[in-house]
C-alpha cells in the first residue's frame, strides 16, 4: 500500500492529528540537535580558548597587512633586491590585547638568503592607533598566542616551550640562558 492510498483512506481529523504529531516530533528533534550543536561548539570553543592559538602566516599580496609588512621591512626587502633576491612576505594578525585599536602584525620574510639553518625569523608589530611598533623582533619558530596575560597583553609561545611575556613595552623571553662557566684565572 502506498502513502497516497493510506492518506486517501484516512479521515481528515486523523490527518490533522498525524500532521501535528509529525510537527511535534520534528520540533523535538530540531531542538535536541540545536542543543547538541551549541553544547558541542561551546566545548570546542572553551578547549581552544584554554590552549595556544597558532598564528597562521600566509602570503596576501596587495592587502593592507601586506603593504604594512613591506613598509615595516623595507630595509630588508631593499637589501634583498640589491642581491637579486625576492623574498616571499608572509603575514598574519591576531589580537594581543583587549584594546579595540590594538592589532598585532606577524611578518616573516622567506628566501634562501634571509633564512638560515634555524629557519626564517618572524617579527611582531603592534598597531596602536595609526602607528606600528616592533614588540618582538626576529624569533625563530612557530608562534602561538596563549590565553595567559601579563600587563594586559597575551603571552606568546615560540616553538614548543619558549614563552614570551609583555613587560609593558615589548615581549621578553622567559627562558634564561644557562650560567656561564667560571673561568679560572692565573694561579
């Protein structure tokens, strides 16, 4: 028996009841799905907020960030051009403070001439109002923004264990160098 045959034998009152029941079931399933999605999304958002957020660097030729990155690194780019080198300019951005006009620009210049055995260096600039200031210069390794803060700015993680904290003017490395061996003087 087809659905059309069943519906043709069903009384209008039963059809109305069937329709209302179907809508009630659909609404319940929809509400449960929405609740699950919201709860699932919140759990992932909380987990992501609790850990490092990697800064993704990529080429964006012609964008405002690319233009700003090229201005900020014009000396290196001009020097590279003198040696017939044309570095790839990679940029990324992330909020490091809660200030509405504060935006961080992460810049990496990639070329055989500019990158060494440790890889390419990344510099971080902070825009405050209309000017860019260097807040972390020439570090090697992937950079992630940490949820922890010092003096209103997020901490940064370079590589897997090199934490940098804000001192009020720039980022300072928290890894201390091993002590220098004592030199024995003439006896």
